[in-house]
């Protein structure tokens, strides 16, 4: 149960950063120049961490059969 919550939080954080990045691109102006690239880099890092979390939860829950 805790694994599902951790995965949900990781995926939700990626979605929030993605929406923030898209919003800054939509607004444009100085906000887009200073924040959109930073937010998209943060999104890529958050996605990487979320994938690691998903793999770890799947591994420790016994979903992987090696």
C-alpha cells in the first residue's frame, strides 16, 4: 500500500512540474525566458526519479520475476 502512495506522489510531482512548465510557456514574456527551460529540466529529473521509484516498488513488491 505504501508503495502505491509513493508512486502516486512521484507521478503527481512530474505532472505538476509539467503543468507549471507549460503554463510559463503559455504566458510568455520574462517568465517564459527565465523559468520554462529550468522547469523542463526539473521535469526530466523528476521523471527519472519517478521511474527509479516505480522500478524499486515493482521489484520489492515481487512484481518482477527474474
